[in-house]
C-alpha cells in the first residue's frame, strides 16, 4: 500500500462528469427504454404454456435485467455525488428524477407478477428451466409467490391510490408530527432549553446519566401529549394491513415480513426460541454496565449510554487502515487483497470535510461492477469498525460478480452477513494485538456486549410487542393506554431483572419510528437475524479455520438464490430451522461478556463507594 492513502473517491469510471452529454444521454435512454418495455409487457398475455408467449416473456425478462443493471449504474453515481456534496441542487433534482424512474420499474415488476401468476408448479419449473433464465429461478419464484397474494389489478390499483391518502398518509402524519416536536430540556445545572426531538436520541446516549434522564423525561412529556393521535395512526396502519391481508388471502400478518426477509416461519421460531431461552447472557452484559455506572440495574434511558471509560486516543486514518489490513491479512488474505484494491482504484470516500451527508454505506453498479464505499472518518475506534463493515459489504458484491443480476437481489436478513463478518475479523485481530491499550480493549469488548443487548433484548422486545399488538388489533382498536401497558409489560418480560422495575419506557411504541413505517412491517427481527447469523458464521470460521472460507464465499454467492435456510444448508451445512445454530451464535457472546466483567473494574479504577445504603 502506498504511504499516503487516498481519502477521496474517483467517480470517473461512471461518467466523465455529471453534466457530460454521456450522462444525459444515458439517463434519457434508460427512461425511454423502461417506458417502451413497459408498454410492450402490458400488451403480453400471461404465461399459459404457449411457447411464443414464453419466448416473449423471456425476452422481456432479459431486457428488464439489463435495465436493472443500468438503473443501478445511474443511481449509484447520483447517490455518490449527492452524499459527497449535499449542497449541490443538481444532484437533489437528479435524485427526484430517479424516484420517478423507479416507479416505472415498479410497474414493470407488476407486469412480471401478472405473467407468472397463472402458472402452477410444473409449467413454472419448465419456464424457469429455460437456459437463458439459469440462476433466476428464485427471483421468478418470489415474484410468483407475490402474485398468489395479489388482488385483481383494478383492486390493487385502487388500494395503491387510496393508500397514498390512507396508510401512507398515516406514516406521513407521524413524520409530520414527530419532526416538529420539541422538548423542554432541563439540564442538570437547572438551565432550560427547548430542543428538537431529533436530538433526544443523542442526548440519551450522553455519558452523564442526569442528562439522559432529563432528555428521557422531557421527551416523554411530549410523546404522552401526542399519544392519542399517534395511537390512532398506529391502529389505522395495522387495520389497513389486516384488511388488505384478508383481501389478498395472506394467512398470517407475519407472512408478509417473512417473505420480504426470505426466511421460513420455522427459522424465525427457532431463532426466537433460542433468543428468549438465553436472555440471561445479554442481561448479564447489561448488569456489567449497571455495575460500572454504580446502579443496581439499568433504566431504559441507559440502553444507549457509553460505558463510563476514560476517552481513548484518536486513530489517524492511515493507522486505522493499517489495523484493518493487518487483521484481515492474518485471518483472510483474499479480503486484504481486495481491501488494497479498493484504495488502488480509489473506491473509498472517507475524508472528514463539511458538506457531506452523514452515515456510511456501500453501493455498486451492476453494469460496470464499480463499487464505492462512503463514510466520514474522524478517528474513533468505531470509525475503524465502520470502514471494515463497509468493506465487508463491498466484498460481498465482489463475490457476487459471478452471478447474474437477478441472483444479486438478496434480502435484508442476509445483507449484513459479510459486513458484520468483516467487523468480527477486525475486532478479533485487534483483540489479539498486544499494543492495544486496556481502555481500547474494554471499548471493543463493550461494543460486542452492547450489540448483544441491542439485538437480543431491545430488538426482540420490539418484535414481541408488535406481534402482540397485531394479534390484539384483530378484535378492535387499542387505546394509547393499552399500547403503553403492552409495551411496558413486554419490556419487563424480555429484559427481566436487567431493567430496573419502574424504569421501563411505556411510550416507546410512540417514539420509535419503526412501528410507523407504512411500507415495511416488523422492521425489527431482520436485525437480530443478521447479527446472529454472522456471529454463528464467524464462530464456525474460528472452529474450522481457513477451510471454512470457501464455504463462506459460497454462502455469500447464494444469498440472492434461495431462502436463508436453504442457502445455509447448501453452503455451510447448518440448519437454521433448529434452535441449536442460534444458541451457538448467542454463546459467542459469553467470552466477551466474561472478559469485560473482569477487565472493566481495572480500567474504571476503584469503584466509588456509595455511602452505606446497601
Ligand atoms: Zn451494513
């Protein structure tokens, strides 16, 4: 690697320049071609065993696939430009045009569902077995599954039109109300300040417990005031879903989320069986935190609090990249080579400068196989992890290069495998590094243990609450009071003794945006799934060593080609439909939890003696 690493990316592989005629022609041609394919598809009759019809749909599918690649090329380019230069209005306008373009693609996929809908198993398999569609079976199968729970086109059209004034409207109402909210913060020194609600989350992650409690209390005054209206919104979102599910012939409200996640009900049940049976381990992680904060158990507003550690030194970018490189190099040479190539091609944007959008992501073009990593590196250990995480995503794309575009559409549940795996490689490499200070060590262990609490207690609470709510909603609306009761009760059940009695957050159903997203239901369990899946994979790697890596790459390559349990069975030979896999994955947190228990008192210094109350 060169002594000085590039911190700005090079986008010239996409187009010479945003205003270039090449980019303008590309955009125009893509819109035209999508429109003409749509017009053509709308005229085709559904597949019925007739060869000429099958030929026509095959041609349409292949063209659609090429259009998808072109769309990813343009949207990657625009997303990169817009996030690296948030002020430039040309890019914001281009993003607007892209969303119009995406609507045309949505209409195309409606036509594909219509084409596949009448096929029973045998003719479907015959169609999917056409040589030109090799590797596309799962993509087509998912479309056909969706078509089974679709109402007649006129009714779907009406539902979509009414939806923008109904379910989508309730979501917008939530956004509208919550974005204007302000809380009356009373700082520990008595100063009063009106603070936008958007800042509450970071205040609740403040190192000072009094600040967290003040933000929590003041915030909940505001959420309580709005709770009747928000309860209406939540009830109507759920009511709409129940009604549409009934009309579409969806047997259970969870089925929609399971389909989106490409996991079976058995997999979900097996995972949660293991999670709830082993809640003691993440609870123990929270107990470590409570002890470090000198309280008997944490309150809800302590969940996001950092461990009370002295601040660790900054890690300059060159050093951060070197740490990743060394950790990857020891464990996974192919990943190191790939990491180096990202710098050689200048595919990483990491510079800390103004005018960039917040956050980090990895994005790529299916047309040229260009990939880009975006982040703002400011030198925390968390930034080093973020870089490793995004490089993991990029590596996933690299492994998938050998698959067709239809086979690259993996679900959210499998999307975080490669990223979290890369993070684990880094974290293990760092923990093996003797130059790591005890504080940095505690920080790393604290991150793993904190993830355990987030993914094995907090997220499961959201899942269990939402499930109870949808069950109860079948027989009528729930009042705000009932929703709060249900939420507090679920928090008690899942967190148990790790959460101080009386310090639950009954209004969490109102303050958590995820319950109000109109187009995704159960926006929670995929997080737990992804976390445990990648920990389980990483522990297999630790047991089996380098021999595991080809199977790991086979897994990544298959993520868009089958249901999660089928992918796991075929690649790594493990059964996701039995609790055992998940239990093993949870157990990987025992080591970090126990080490943190031992290490923390030494880096915190002698614990403060709190009078003689105990
Ligand atoms: Zn990610």
